[in-house]
């Protein structure tokens, strides 16, 4: 391919999940249970009971404020435990992660920083999982068989995501090249329970506005954390629950603070949206066509606990993707009516379909910093598609894919229509550099079962996508998420870059800068960022910023949490070289 150059220049100013157990079942069935990964992934950490956690004084919620945010990345500092021997590990400022030069696809050449021409500079957000923790279809009760099936931090996803937006706004320029950040792109699982309420929260967080992360009763919380079930952390009472035995604190006022409105400034740069399995399927895995789960979602009943034997069987089914239609979950719910409790019904909990997802993005009120539709257009509505191309810079084009199987399953694939479109699009873009975006990564695109709605149409695996991209010399990178861990791998002529989530520790997003070194090589710089929230927390600070900091610390201490999602140094802050 003829070398392509941009007129934008810059100088290098600075040298940058566990597959099972660490990710929650109810919030990530398709992530935690059977989504393979690279070799060496750790299993869930053992959960040995520790001393009772501290009881914090009654907290007074501070007024919502927009704090001064430093332009900080993980090159500078990373949240790290201050006392690794404590049952509940408090966080503080740890040393930053250095930048690693990776030479598998090209050798670095001296003086390249002074010759560099920047092609594009952007931010990837992935797996935000904005969670309605009171949603009736959630399967928190599976925690009795796998502690990571419910996570203590889940009620704080919205203030956590707002804090990430604040950090991106503060950065402004890429940390490696100094070039202005041009746009941001999500790579799916923007929502968690596929509900209209969560979709509204996501679009408001990204485009700006006031978010009330509450459904049901507008005055009080009605989820598992005040249910009396010992299986869950009860922050506001003395119940000797599972998590307090592991050192979790008592924090008076936590639940009222968790459902209080927060304000998002919205991204100050344009942003593009990619869809994930949690954005289209119940619990990220089930495509119920009977209508039962949709009706149950908006209803007045919620199941908080089931016998261990039933939880064990359901977990077994979900862990192998054995309930793509939701039939087994529906059967469990029908048999458990007597154990359910009454909650406040809410139509906002209804699931959304692909057309609803598109219309919400195309709503002018959601335009934010643009572009209109955030990548999606009226052509997507007309064609019932969720894939598209978009400009990333001069002669650089992004391709956003839809890897979710509408027939159900947490693993991914492409249908034949989209695979054919991808082949045709790559041919049309032979004179452009290309970056591909998707939710699933190559090793979790293993679901080739036919979609019941299209029984004669084949589905195509990650290996097939790798082979196609490998035959396309203009492809520079495939950027994705899904597995909640950092992984960067050479793929012949391009790099596959998978980024950890923003719900499980270490709660990261990634800046990616692409530059032509004008010596026959390109450099792809990847720099991880955390949210703007301070690393140190104060249990009495239930302000918007305080909740975002607590969100990170709770996720670090979640049962089953390990260091595996951070990846190795070669998966974090890197310079990835390519020959061109």
C-alpha cells in the first residue's frame, strides 16, 4: 500500500479478567463465564473471612461540584493498595506504569520522535456497564455459588463513569505525541441490563446533563443491599453479611447517595458508539422472544435469593452459554414466585431493541459534542444494522462492528451480511489506513450458532475476522474489550488491542495515538487512564467525587478481584511498531 501521510504534526513529549471469577455473573454473564482468554489467566482469589470492617461516621452529602482535574495518566501514577495485608485494602497513589516499546512487527529506528507525523489521536472507553442495580431481571442470587456473581461497587457505576469523562476532558492532548485528542469511541457494554433507563444514563453521561441513577421508588433504594440477605454487602446496618466478614465497612447514607442525581459535563470531543452484548441481550446472554423477561423487567416483583441447588444449576447453564433463549431463567423465575418480594414497578426498566438503540443515539438532544448519531445514521435504521465507518483523520478510517448474536449467547461473531460488508468495505478503503472497533475480541468470537431469526445464514468467528484483516495491509489495529482485561497482541501485519473495563478494578480507559515515523514505520502509542477521582477515599465523603473514588476502592476489594485484568507491562502503556 502506498504510504499515506497527514498534515498534522507533533513531537513525542513523553516516554506511556480473569476469564472466570473476577467479573460478576449478573453484570457480565458473557464476560466471566467461559469467555476464553490468553494463557496464564488467574482464577478467582480465595475469600478467607477477615475481621469486621470499620464503621464510618454518619456522612453528610456534599453539594455536587465540578472539581479541578489534573491531566493525569497511568504514566504518572496508578491506584495501588497502601496496606496489602489488610482485610479491606485502602488505596493510594502508586507508581506509574512505564511505556514499553514492542518490536514484534517492526524494529524501532533512531530519531523517529523528531520525524513524526500524527495521523490520529483518540480515547477508547469500554465496558462501562452502567447498572440499574434494582432491575428485576438481574441474577444477583447466583452469588451464593460464585461470590463474583454480584459486586459491591455496582451501585456507583454512574458517578464512576462521569469521573472518567472528567478525566478525558482534562487530558485534551495525547500524552505521547502532544496532538489534540480528536474523538472518543466506546467499544460496547455501555449498559448492563439492556434497559431504557440505563441507555438514557449512558447517553446523558457521554453527552452531558443530569442523571438520576434510580428506578422504581423515587425516594428509596429497593435492591439487594437492604434486603436482609446476608449474601450481599449491607452498607447501612450492622448485619454480619458476607462482605463485612471480608472487611467491608459500614457507611451510613450510602444507599441514598447511590441513587442521588449526579451531573455530567459530557465529553468535550466528538464520540462514537459501538454496541456490546449487554446492550442487546438480557444479562448480556439471553434473547427471550416469549416476552416474559420484558414483562418481568417492568413489574412489581424481584427475586433476592434461591436455594443453593437451584443457583448451582443455573450458574452451570449460564457458564457454558446453555440458556441463549432465557428459557431456564424464565422457568426459575416462574417457580420462585413465592420467594419474591414486592418492589415499585417502572416502565423505564423495559428492554430496548436495536431500533430503540439507534433512535436514542440519533436523537438531536443526545448530540453532545457530536457527531449526530455518534456514528449511526438513518441508513442503519433503514437496514436494521449496527455497523458503520467513520473518519478518524486524514486518510484514516474507523470501522465499527456489531459482534453480538441477536439469537443469544455471551460470545460473539459476525453474521454473513456484515462479514460480506466488511470484506467489501476493506477493498473500498485500500488507499486508507483502517482501525477496526468491536466489543468482542478475536478469542471470544466463537459463537457460530445460527440466529433463529436467520436460520440459513452462517455466522463467522474471530479467527475468520483475523484472517480477513490479515489479508488487508491497510489495517493497523483491531481495538476491542469484552474480557475486562488489558491484552495487546501482534496479529501478523496489525495489532489487536483489548482494554480492561471501567467497572472492575483497575477501572481503565485507553488513549491511542497513531503516528507516521517517516522512516517506513508507524508507531501506535497506547496509554491507559483512570478516572479523575482521587485514589484515596474518605468514607464520610459521599459527594459525587467521593462516590467515584469509593467506586474504585470497592472494586479493588471485590471478592474474586485479582491483578490479572491489568495485564502485563506489555499490555498497558506501549509503543507498537508497524512496517508501512
